C-alpha cells in the first residue's frame, strides 16, 4: 500500500469509526435527513449532503436459490434538501465499486469513484440524487453466484426505505463495477432508466454474449466510457459490447473514449462531469 492510499484509508477509517456508536441526534429543523433503523450517520456531516452506512439483511433465499451471505453492506448518500418536502421523490443512482476490497472494508468504497467524489464534495452543485453504493461480498465479483439477485433485492429495500422515484433509477460502476453494471442491467433491464459503465464496459469476456441475451438491453439507454490509455481493461474489448448492441439490437448506446486518460483517470474525470448526471436525468422509464 502506497503512502497516499494509506493516509486516505486511515482518514476514512477514523471518519467511519467515529460514527459506529453514534445515532443521529440532529434537530429535525436543521434539515438533516431523518435516519432509519439500522442506518448510521457518518460524522461529520458532509457540506453537500449526508453519507450513511447501512446493512441489508438478505432473505434466506433469492429467486428460489438459498443464499450464502447474511447481509449486504452499503453506503447511502442523501441529497441536500432531502427532508424539505416529504412528498418529493428523488432519482436514485446505484454505484458499483471496482476490485481491490480484500478486507471487506467500507472505507474502500469511499476511496474512489462516485462515493469518493461525494465525500470530497466535488459533485455538481445541482445533484438531486439519492446514491447507494453496495459492497461486494468478500472475494466475490459483481457477477459471482448470488450477487446479482442480492443487488436486485437491495434495490427493493432501498426503494421502500427512501423516497425514490421508481421511474428514475440509474445504474453505474467503474472497473469491476463497470462490468457488473452490464451484468446487472442485462439481468434486470426493466428496473433502470439508464446505465453508465466506466473503465470496464462489457462483460469481461473475450467474446460478446448471444444476441438473445445482449438484446435485453435494446431499450435501455447506455453510456460506455473508457480511457484510450487504459492498461488494465482493454477499451477495444469494451467496444465490442457497444458495437454488438448497436448493430444487432439497434440499442440506444453512447460510446466515449477519453484519448488521454488511463484506467483510473477515466472514472475520476467522468464522475466529476456534470454532463454525466444531466444525461441520466434526460431518461426515465
């Protein structure tokens, strides 16, 4: 672990540890979102919203298959003004992190991508989204057995717990989470209004799926983003899924190649770009 990563990990760990025994005691008049049972507020409150920790208790079986894990951890971001209007429904973004979380440590989820942008307060000024950032099971990928249906069940839980607009539910991920976004969207295309995959566009295979599977995404707006200098995930392999979706399924897919960016640079740039979120909001189910 390099020094920069160590410092970041220790800083976030301190932030998380401070809230483990603390429940929110904020005055409702202060505008802080009311916390649900089992949800812990991170301390201090972020200047542009609130980061929360939560744990979803997985049912004994999902889609008829017994489950191996008891819970699925995730982070929650509630936008500024969430409690101002109790009747307002908010767009939801589900963010899937990349690989490297060997210790099943929540601080890893906050270290990069959209959660990292939110932690730093570097999202666009107008950011009207609830964001959930689940944490993959230890040693698992987003397409490991049981992972995809667990994510679908989590979406059900979040949609009931928070005031989510069911027609504006978006999916995005980076690296491993970019691949995972394709897998989750293919399994449940009807659940999302749009999907964005970054630095991991495609199914992480040297071949594309059969059209009967990939064409499940024909009606889902998709934006695939990659860095041309990526040495970890081949942008040409990623482009195969885009080309197939366009040619064989007449899919609504957008492809962006950042000529001067690598693997990390592509998602650090994309998640700070207001155009990404404007594009999402253009689409609803």
